[in-house]
């Protein structure tokens, strides 16, 4: 065991760089250094804010890890509008979310592309947070486990053995994202446990090491119960990460 929980704030397409700095400073004010003793915390601003956030983290010696929300899989080239993993690494980015359901659903990213991105993130010395999750229809048809298992197998295909142990997986059921309809702790646990068995079948040592986050309407009131589940090792937070006080309460869930 010994997995250090990872709580990540996915700011999505919100906040300009002034607003992003303000949020980070408020968050830093709300948290105490002991909050970082037992939990890792990453913030994932839009690309235009990463440089500003990096500078503030660095200047004020903040303990936040820096994250991105996406990247391309090539290191450079004629890919208009894209941002490469090499560029993110140069800004001291630690974690890159890949395969978020909004990227899969709205921008046509399939498992194969997610796999290429996850490998590229690792090969540039960062850690991918690979997102998986079923739709409401898939859950109602009893296909949730089959769908998520296929996403795991295909999105992590091509990772090297050591990478398999270091990847972060985020289980985000699509029906729970931005809806207020959080998965029950037992449903979250059941799927995270299934993900861990799938990982074990792919590379046995990975199973006990990989951190599996739950995401989907996580807030200060439900985080504690979700985090008490044995296979839930963190949270990927959207809406509630945009408000300093609520994200601080999520990060400090152990104090509640
Ligand atoms: P919400 O927390 O707003 O439901 O978003 C979850 C999410 O998509 C995080 O990546």
C-alpha cells in the first residue's frame, strides 16, 4: 500500500491568468503546510495560465504540483493550435490529464490517441492522469465495467513496465461530471477495485502502486466518504476546485 493520495483541481476552460493567480493565492492562504504532508495537490489551469502559475508557485515556494489538462503526443511540428509535452515540461509541469471525457466526447479522442499521449507525457518526464469512465446509458445497460476495462487496457497499451506502476488513473463516470450526481462511495469503490484488478492483469506490480482518483461532482461534503474507500486514492475535482475555500476543504478532508 502506501499510496499517497493525489487531489487535483481541473480548472477546465475557466479563469484568465490574473484570475488564476488570484485563485492560487487564495488557496495557498487557506491551506497550511501540514495539508501537504500526507496529500499531493495539483492544479491544472488552462494553457494560457501555466507560465503565470509556475512563476507564482516558484516565487512563493508553494507546495502545489503543476498540471496541464491535455497535450499533443508529438514533441513539435505542424500541428496548428496544439501544445507539446516538451513545452509543458519546460514549464515544470508535473502531471498532464489525458483522455478526459470532455476530450473524448467533444474532440473525438479515442483510446489509441489517449495511449499515444500517455506515452508521450512519460517520455518527457511527466506523469499522465489517464481518465476513464462510462456514460449513463452504458451504466444502465450493465456495461460500465466492460467499457471501463477496455478503456484501461487500450489507453495504457504501450506503456513501459515502470510507467505502468507510475501512471495515475482517474475514474470519472460521465453522468457524474458537473451534474451534482456523485457516484456513491460503494459504486466508486467497486469500479476502482475493478480498475485495480485490470491493472494487475496487465502488470502485476502496478496494481498496488497506481493511484486511482475518483472524479465527478466531488465536493467538501462527499470527499471524506469517497476517500475512505480502500481503492480510491484521490480526487479529480472540476467545479469545486474553482472556489478556494471549497477546494481547500477538499484537500484538507482529513481535518474534517
Ligand atoms: P466536476 O467536479 O465539476 O463534476 O468535474 C469533474 C471533472 O470532470 C474533473 O476532471
